[in-house]
């Protein structure tokens, strides 16, 4: 909403700064960060009051000797605070009724509500949460609804025209134009949501990795939304992509603010409420800038985590043997003797490397 101030003069001073994407992105990041940091202690007290605790998260996953029992007293569902921070910053600093913004907010909040339902069931009824099938179906419905909204919305026909084109990294022109691309985009959103969820196993691990990933797509969204830069780097010009920069900045700010409370030893966990929402946001950002396949590199940490689970399950079912000591892969390194801090920082380093490689690939076309 604050972008409306760009045409206002206040005491002789023009407020046209509010019309600049970079200024609004900075404002969104700062707003979300401060909101999450300031309301963190209150959220922790509230979650503890209602016994929203992460009890026995790793029962039957890790041997007893590798489970930190102290974390049973750490509240979960901290993702509610992150969602509130992202939503507040988005409402204040974006063109709220832009189809891109509406899609991002819709997808992120609904994915978060799916995660909240899972967390709520874990706390009140069943430690395993809602069934994997029900959760997956709900994620697919949200992803499909978001993609179809962008494809059919009449307000930005140029954006809708781009939705059924498949771009491949290092190639200038789309390699495919078909409605089947919409199905791939849905898979990307659901896959990213679940991959971030699998990564959320150590204090700050998923939060820090999302920051690098969101920062990368913020830069790409800025390039795609700038006609001159898009032509120079041979990337598709995406109408409304600039608003994706502001939204990505809000996600980054919320993650930085949450990391204040989530770094080791964490005072609260994001739970599925946060991880499913953040993953859905990252997946949709990748789709909106038509770089969904690049997410394999940009989100390399999340891909590692998800693949380790797939490989472990497939190997055990086919051969009866396990490839890793434990999956997701961060637990494998924990079993190898890495401390929690070593795992988190080293995975952050990998996330930073993947982000730099992704940005470097923009010119290789």
C-alpha cells in the first residue's frame, strides 16, 4: 500500500522513493525482520502456554543417544510468526492487487495453513500429524490453484502467456510451449515445499538455507522485471516480476528475524507451518521468473536432503540395505560425529555456493 505515497509531497518533500522497487524491497525486509524479532519472545511464551511443543520429534528416526531431550521443551509452530511477518510486509510494501503478489501470498499462506494443521494434530492428537496422503493432496490443490490463477487471470496477459513456456538454464529461448508445463510447475512448488520441510531438522538449517535461495530469486526477479537487464542477459521479461523482489525481500527479512530466535540453541522451531510455507514461496518464485529448473541448483541443499530420503527408501525397499546412516542427509553427518553447529554452518556455506553458481549461470546463455 505504501507505494501509493510516491505521488505525495509532504512538507515540500517528494515521497517518490516509495515507487522504487529497491526501496520497497528494503522496507519489506526491514519490516518483516523487526516484526519477527520483536514479537519472538511473546510468541515463544504463547506457544509454551498452549503446550505447542516439539515432543519426541526424532523418536524412531535417531538412536536415543543422538536425540537432544532438552529440545522436547522447545515450542514449535513458530512459522506462524514468520507468516505474519511476511504477510504484514507484503501488504505494506507491495502493489497488493498485482496478480503476482496475490499468487505469492495465496500460495504461501495456504501452504502454511496445511503445515499448521499438521503441527496442530501432532500437538493435540497424533505425534505423526495428519496423513502424508492428505497433506500431499492439499499441497497439490494449493499449487494447482495458484498456477491456474496465474494462467487464466486477465489482468496481466503477458504474464499468463509466459506460464506455459519451459525455459532451460543456459538456453535463450523456451524449449517447450505446452500446457503440460503447468503440471511441471505444480510439481516444482509441491516438491520445494516438502524439500524445505525435510531440511528443517537442525536449529537454523532450513532458515539460513532459505535466505540464500530467496536472495537468489530476488535478484533474478529484479532482472526479469527490468526490460534492459532482461534483454542484456537474455532472460524472459516477466511483467510484475519486480513485485516478486519485494515479496522475496519480505521472506528474507522474516527468516533473518526468525534466525535470531532459531539459532542454536533454538528458543522455538518453525514447524511444518513455516517450512511448508517457505518451500511453497521459493517454488512459486522460481516458477514466476521462469527459472524453475534452475531451482535444482539454487536450492541444492534442499535437493540433497530430498534425494537422500528418496535414495534411502528406494535402496532399503529394493536391497534391504541403507546407503546413509540416517536420512535426511544432515542426520547422516550427525551420526558421523558432526556437531549441530558444524552441520548447519557447512550447509549454509553450500547454500551460498549454490546461490553464487545460480547467479553466474544467468550470463551463460
